[in-house]
C-alpha cells in the first residue's frame, strides 16, 4: 500500500518530520525477519530514490549505504535483487542529472540557459569503494542452465555495473582491473564469465582514451575465449567483443587486430544461436563505426572493404536457417542491412548480390503463401518478409536513382505482399514503407506503379483502429506527393477525401492526426495552385485543431498540443508556399 501511494505523498516528503518518520519505518522494515516484508521495503526504497532523489542525502549517509550493502549480500535472491535495483536507480538518476548539467552548460554558453533545477549528489561515486566489490562478487553467481529470460542476481549485477560505469566514469576502471586479471583465466567458468562481463560493462562511461591500452591488452585473451568449453563464457565474450566494436572500434582498425577480430566473428556466426546473434551484432557495430560516412556519401573504399565479401557471405548463410532461435537469423538480417547502408564504392557488388538474393527469396516465399499451415508458419513468414523489406529499403536508400532497373520487380513483389499480408499484419506496414522509399528514390518515374497501390493504401489509411499502419500509410501519401510533384494532382481528390474522412473517425488515435495535418502541407506543396479546391475544408480543420487547449497540469495533453501545432505549422507552410507559387 505504501509503495503504491509514494507518488502521492510529495507534500509529506517536503515536511522534514514526516519524511524522517516514513524513512525510519521503511528502513526498519528492510531488517524484518519476513522475506516478503524485506523485499517490499527495498522496493519502496527503490521507488523513493526514483521520486525523491533530492531529499536522500541525509538518509544515504546514515542508513541507506549500509542497508543496501547488506541487502545485496542477502542469501534470499529476491532481497538481493531489490537492493541491487536500488543502486541501479541511483545511477540512472545521476546519469540523467549529468546530461542535464551538460545541457545547461551548453545553453549558458549561448547566453540563454538557466542553471539546472537539480544537481547530482554523486552518491554512486561516494559509495563506489563499498558497493563495487559486492557487485563484482555477485557477477559470479550465475546458474549453469539459467533461462535467458529469467532475471537473476548475476544479470542484475551486470546491469548495475554498466550503470555505475556511466555514472562514475574513469573512477571505475582501476578498481575493476584486479578483479578481471584475477578471474579471466580461472578454471571455474563462473569466474571467467564474470571477468569478461565486468570488462564489457565498464566500456561505456569512462573516457575511451583511458581504456585504449586496456582493450589492446585484453583482445589477445578475449579472442581465444570464443572457443571456450563453456557456452555462457562464449556468449558473454561475443557480447563483450560487440561492445568493443561499438564503443572502441578505432582500437581495432590496425592490423593484425582487425583481421583477427573479423575471423573470430565470422566463425562465431555459425555457432550456437545465442553466440551467433551476438557475433552478428558485433559485425554490425564494426561496420557502423568504421564506415560511419557522412549521410548521402559513398566513398571509394573503407576500412572493411577487403573483408566485405567474406562477412556478407557468412551473414547470408545464417539468414538461410529455417528457425530464429534467440533471434539469431533476425540479427544476421539486421547486420546485412548495415553492410548495405555503409558499403563503399568497391563493395557495391556485394550489395547487388544481396539484393538479387533477397528478391528471389521474397518471390519464393510469396509463392508459398497457400502452404502455411498454422500460427507458427504465419509468424515465421511474417518475420522473414519483414526482414526482406528492411533489406530492400536499405538497398533503395543506398542506390537511390540507380535502383531503377529493379523497380518493376520490387514493386510487383510489394504489391503481392500487400495482397497476401492481411489487414492488420506488421508486414503490411513494411510493404508500404518499401513503396514510400521507392517513391522517394525514383521520384516521377514512380507514376506508372501507383495505380495498383491506391486502393490498399487508402484502405490502410481508413484502418483507424491500427494507428501504426494508419500513420505509415499517411506518410506514404506524403512520399508519393513529394516524388510526383504536380503530377500528384491526379490522385489529390482521393487522397484529400480519405484524409478528411479519417480525421472524423471516432477511433482515430490522436497522434495520427498530427501526421494527417502535416500531410496536407505535402500535398499542397506538390500540386501548388491545384490545392485551391481543398483550401476551405483544410483551413477549417486547421482552425479547429489550433483551438484545442490543455489544462495547466495535464502534461501529456500539453505535449500533444505542442506536437499538433508543429503539424499545423507544417500544413500552413506547405499551403502558403503552394499558393504563392501559383500567384494566389
């Protein structure tokens, strides 16, 4: 009961006497004999820290440091989990406060900022010498056959350590190194896995320069651990290498380090599903970081050019698998998407090979529609089609106008997919996104393909009970109008009538209304003076939307109206620009 009421006792927490009494009761309850009471008390402390961080200085020093340290050492896992969660919450608060402080400094530099309303009390830094040894020891409490989805003390400790690294920065590096050195070659797999997890957990937070030497020293030990006899150690090693690829990729650029990492990851994608998923993620991070080119540019070559074909071949092999345990097949498709997006000129041949293979797979799967027997078959079909669409969208964005030779084939597949997907399938959203992306790429050359899509597109806009699908469909209308320009006039009447009808629906999600208003501006910009017949009803809609107001303390409504007004302004800009261009 207390837990559920904590959000509503703000006035009591402002009163020192009442606050002291409440904190005394909760702190004493953490020492109660009954485990359920202890768990509930720690849950309250977690909630109190999240709500009333600013009031906790007095209590941290006198009680909470000690109580939570004891709680993390408790033999009852449920108690330890909540005590760990307490420190995770402290770190989350202090990470957010650090971000606010940086933003305040930047704003002050531009002479319009104000000091942040709250300041960090640095509880995590103060407590680090006491709580870090406990957290590190808890990392070794893994279970051999633990369910991946079951939260346990070891997982909670790993998460808390990651948050501690972000909250304390460079302070955490030196105290963790002895634990890693003492355990990374231990004969006990629990110790080895804990050491690797600790290393991965401290990569995000400290200055990369402070970690450079440590990473170089660790890689010759980590890479062979991908062949460890224990699956948990291999899994965590693959995850940690992925963190290095994400956060310290520049440390891997030199040879023979780069070739060694890639060789290990290519071998790893063929391992057990959990390990394969992490290796695909690692390869994705590597290309995203080492080939982080400016948007819209394709340089002649890149750091991974020599390895592109081998990496793509390995990932494509994983995507052929018939199952998706631990999402390892989806992870491979996501990695392929990055290798398409980040491909330099000398790797475009790999992009072409991926495209043709994906189109062939998509066509084959569309032909199997009548063979789907149950829910599992349908889910597998949907998941694969979604992956195909994602890859093709990345290809179109990469090649842009050069996709033209494959336009007809892609659009036929997209139309067949829309016909096969069902009214409320997420695949329908993916197919429409594919159509919108193609329109943006080939612009007016899209016109011959639009006719067959109109009916399903307008039906999707009227599916107001599915707000996500409705939003995507409205966005596609904007894509088509921007692509066709004045040639969109032929479809304007159907678009505008459907959008007006959709706005009148009682089941329409209010967020979709913002997209519809913005879409009015896209249509107006495209057809210019041709928008005049729609001007009066559009202005009436915009006026009604502009009259909407929120109560002073209804923050959700205030945020919504702010977004709504942005949509209104976008509509007005499009309309005024269109009319001015037509001399109206």
